[in-house]
């Protein structure tokens, strides 16, 4: 029984350490992910915050409303 508990504990620690090693994306990387400039990304992020929305939800709403992103230019 003791061996099982220690094995589970070791596996838990290893799994958590693996998850923690991923660093978050920078603003420039996030902007590139959405095809925007950093300035445009900041503006859209601020707009989402004003509407009390997550940025991802705000972007889904914009695309759903017929707006399409074209390398940083909203149409």
C-alpha cells in the first residue's frame, strides 16, 4: 500500500512539473496568432475588458458578426 501511495505521489509531481514548464505567450505572439498587430491586439483586448468579456469570446463574436481578420485589418 505504501509503495502505491509513493508511486502516485511521484507521478503527480512529475505531471505537475511538466505542465508548469510551459510559459505563457507574449503579446506579440498572441497578436500574431490572431493575425493582428500588437497595437490592434491591445485595442481589442481593452474593448473585450470594457464589455466584461474574455478576449477569445470577443474575437468569436466579431468573426460571428461577419467581420473577418485580414492580417491585422478588420473588414
